[in-house]
C-alpha cells in the first residue's frame, strides 16, 4: 500500500515545493523548479484510489466523484499541503503544494519598500499576479501577517483551500475555505461586507461576479488583496476589463482607476547559488496611472512604470538588471525569462 505520509514527509525533508502522484506513473517531487523522481516503481492506481478514500471526507468524495476535480487542504505534523485531485486518462492524479509552517517575513522575501507600504493602506485593491506556483499567496500572506502584527483590524480571508494558517496577534482573523465554510468566492463575498471586515483576502478573482464584488468592497472603504494569473501589471488591468463586455467595460475602467492601489507581478527564477528567488514588477496607482486606466490607455502603463521610480514603481526588466548586478541570478536566467515573456 502507498504510504502517503512517508512520501509527503520526504517532500518536506527534501525541501520540495510540490509533490506529484499519478496512477501508473513514477512519483515525483519538484525541487528548485525541477521534477525529480523519488522511486523507480510506478504508482499503483488502485492503491492511490484506496489511500485517497481514507483521507477524504464523505462530502469531498461526493464532490470528486461528481466533478473529477477537487482542491483540499491537508496537514501532517504541523505542515500544511494544498492538494489538487484530478482525473487523467481514467486514472487519478494528485498534486500537492507544500505550505511553509511559518509565514515568511518581508525581509525574507526581499520586498521592495513600495510593496511593504501596501500593508499600511486603509482601503482599495492590491493585486499580486503571476503564473501558478510563483508564490502569489505567500506574498499576500506576508503582507497580512505584517498587518496582523501592527494593526487592530478584522481580517477575513476567502481561500480555496486555506493555505497559511494565521494566529491572531493584534488583529482578529477569520479564514473561510471554499467548499467547506462557503459555497464559492462569489457567495462568500456576497455576505462578507455584513461581517464588519477591515481587510479582505480573496484567493482568486475567477469570474465577473467575484471581480465586481471585489471592486465594490474596495470602493466601500475596505482593503482587499487578491490574485490573478497574468505575467505583468498591465496585463492584470487588461484581464479585469476583458472579463466584461460592451458598456460594462467603461464602468469597470472608472471603478478600477479609483480603487486600485497597486499591482505586484511576480515570477520565480533560479538563483545562482541554488534555489529560486522572486522577481517582482511593481505598479503604484498614481493619478497619472489612474487616468491611463480610466481612459483605457492600458498599453501606456509600462511606460508609466518606467518613469515612476520616485513613486516606488519598478519594471521587471530593471529588477532583472539589478539582480544580475547583485549576482543573485545569471544573465542567462534573466535573458531566458525575458525571451519567454515576449512570447506570451
């Protein structure tokens, strides 16, 4: 029988970011961005199905049976995992993201000063964008923990599933899990404003209803953090607007220009001395940027970032240049990323 706990513990010991178990395939860990086989014996699909039937609740089994996809949280000896279960080629697959036990500090994550200032805001929308697995949730968790340590605030998170588990310090934090504590992001947001929150974290803005409610929450005096899957700050604005059609776009542009406070576009690149490091483009919504958004001149946002250094903005190209100079990353790694980004 597959020893799931043993495999998960091996992932922890080897400092993997992810664990991949797929029926009739070799078990693998992702370490420093690379997939590494941990056994030369393929996973028996029936055994994997049996092990999963033990760890899933009856409700989770029902949802997986109906939808063939399921996101859940799981914990072993104080270490949390974000697990996705899915079907492929009529077999089961498991992908588990390992969540650090402690929320990393801004210093550990090498935050720019302008990013740290987002934790001092009282209202508006802050977005962290990037591809899957680039540490978006970690960046937001670090900002929330800074607020938790410094401000008396009521913080409500809506996650799918819950990743970092916060302990109340100065703030009161409620964490709601989609599928467990609430039906959906949109459903949770529908009622969250009645819960007297100061700060709201929405795990992902997936649909027009969620996006509209997030903008309204930010507009009505709340500080909202959320994520999108875009590779740059300008693309984040474009993605939000493109979700809507026709005359609705003009309303969204006006609303977004008013409530947006900043965008952090994040990617992970290999470090010269091993491991990976986050590189982050930062957009701050100055009056000039707000006007560009309002007038739908999104193609000019990158130029605004280039000239907005005094406001705490920085382009991805400049970050890469700085990191190469500091010997954090190689010229090749920077060039490879820029080459890939141009193709997106």
